[in-house]
C-alpha cells in the first residue's frame, strides 16, 4: 500500500497558527502558518478552477519570492507538479524546458512578461496584483485535501545542464520528506529554528536548504530576493537567524564585505556549505572568527542532501563532505561497478528514499544513470580510513596529462593559498605533447600584481609535476550557474 503524503502547512496552522512561517525580505511580507495555510488553500482552489489536477505541471518563473512555496504546497493538494524555471536562462533555453515539461499553467513575475508571452503556455498568472486578486476570489474551503502518496512527484527540477541539455529530475513527496529529516537532524532544526535563504528558489538548494525542512517542523524561513551582502549581514546579525546554508561563492563574497569580521554573528547556531568544493583557506578564515562551516554535498537528484561534516571535524577533515546522512547509502566504485579500496578514487553512487526515481520522460537517461537502484552521481570520490568522503572532482572535469589523471579541484585548493588568488578554476585543454595540460583561470585580488609565471611556480613542491598547470591567465570573474558551480565547459569553449 502506498505511503500517504501529509499536509505540513495545515498541521502547523492548527498547532501553532500565529507562528511565523515565511518572511520575504524584499517585499516585507510575513505569513503566519494560519495565513500561509489560507493562501495555500486559495491557490489550490484557483488552480483547480483552471483545470489543474493529478499529474499536471505548473511552471513558476520569478526571482526569489515566498509565493513559490504557496504554489508548491497548493500543488500538493491537487497532486500536481511544480516546475520552477531558471529565470537566468535565455528564452530559447526556457522554451526547451517548457516544451519538455508541457506545463498547463505559468505563474510569472512582471519583468519576465516577454518570456511568458513567447513560452506560449495555455494559462498564465502574473505575480503581484493579479496573483493577489486570484487568491481573493478563491474559496479556501473548497480546496481538496492532500491525497498524494509518497511516490507521487511534487516537482520537476531541471539539472543545470553544465554538460549538455538539462534533464528534469522527478522530485517526489518522499524526497521532500526524507531530505527534511536528513538535513533537519544533521543541523538540529526544530520548530524554534529560523533559516536564512539566499539561494535561488528555482534550485533545489533554495527550496530545500532549509526552507521546506523548516516548514515541516513548524519553524520559519527568511528568503532574500538575491545575494546582497548588506541584507545578508543585516539578517545574520539580527539575532533572529539560527541556521544558514550558502555556496562557497556566497561565503567568499561575504568575507570580502566591509564589516563582516567585526559583526556579532554569535546567535547563528549552524553554518553549512555545499554546491561546490569550499576552499580550505576560506574555511580557516571563518574558523579564525569562531565560525565553523560544515561542508556538505548533494544533487538535484538527491533532493539534495547526501553528506554533511559533523561540527567536531569541520576543520580536522577540511576538504571532506563528511559522512552520508542517516537515510542514504553510498558506494565508491570503479568502471566495472566494483567497490574500490579506501583511499582509491572511483565514482560515487547513491541510493535511498531521498534519491529520484528517474528523469521526466528520459528512459535512455534512466538506463544510463541507474544500476539496481543506485544513482550514478558523476562525481569522482574517495573514502578515507575514518569513513569520511572527499569529492575529488566531477568525472567530466578530470583530464589526462601524460597518461596521469588530474583532478582540477585538488590543484585549485593549492592555488587558493596564493595571496593574490581570489577565485580560480583549472581546466584541461588539448596539448600536442601531453594529450591534455592544465590552464589555471585566475581572478586575482590585484590585477596589477598578477604574474602568470609566478602562479605556476607557486605550485612547484606542492603538487606532482604532471598536476601543475602549464599556463595561467587572469579574468575579472568566473562564469557560474545558479548553484554557484563554475561553468568549466564554457571556459573550455572560450579559452581552448
């Protein structure tokens, strides 16, 4: 018998109706659980009136707004599926996603009116006055109860497409539930917790680290419209925030912002990071200020949490993503699918109730991405003798120089220790002699002091000869996707 999903918002509206659920930093809106439950019911009624039902897709195109959570939980009442759209994409890229997912309805922000017109989705609703008017006329009493099972999809989240066309990962009710348990237990969330979210809500991090886990427990979440160091520091020093999760770029930019080192951040109970490797030098810089950032790792396909370091080993195991969270199993395997020995590098596989059942209408991708229920993550990893996992790099970012495998993330960690390196990416490019050789793409702290030969010399005696990049170039910034991951394919195209 299928395990039923449950009405998280309705539960807390009954138990703690006056507790704050969501705060929108941009608009100033604050919704208690009673207010949020009313708005969710009204949106479910309105969507049902437009013909949205079991399995229908509802697309959402907007910069960060707490309205997306109303739509998400309204979809839960209808057993419908939310499709968050990446507003940073060009219109042809958005067209690919909507033609693939075929939403019945689009909810969008005014600034994306032209995109909404060109996407040609049958029904649309503009956020703001039109959205509020739709809620006002809908009867919350006629919203159906949540009848979905844990197996039903609640969202389709498209992968970033760093290596090709994006695929829509099916995110089930079970995945939302188990991610909330996995990360909630790991960072100590309770109904008293208040999360600060700066990540884009079209991304799994923005939805699930830790806004939906807080809503499962009856806690609250502040959502910033975008990364803004002034507003970020305002909330972190307000005394109201207990939990914060950021990507390395957020921590890097915050550390460069005037005043952060003297700010009182003592009320924040938990700091964590994921999305891409955190420079050890940055972990050490925060630790010197009494902030121990716990590094983790996850994927869109795992909703997202797979790993998180424990606070005790945040520095002693710097560079590790920790051990698997409770309801997740992992393996590190060779090309034949056999487990590798401790210390050896292999591909990370994952299995558990937080793992996607597959990709939307991609049978070939499902065949290639799963073995007996194990998801092939595409990450190169190793496990040390204590059971801590290190993500060495993406398999596709590895290059072979002189017959030796080079994992750029290892080289980047060394380069981050250079005094004039603010940000860096290492890529492999064709080389007539070595097959491939490394190029260090550096964002210098001071461009006038940048010396490419000195950057290469810095690597000597710190890395094996074959790992040392052959060249270094300076750029103003590195291209990144919404998750903060560097777009190395774009760098290879531009610099190759």
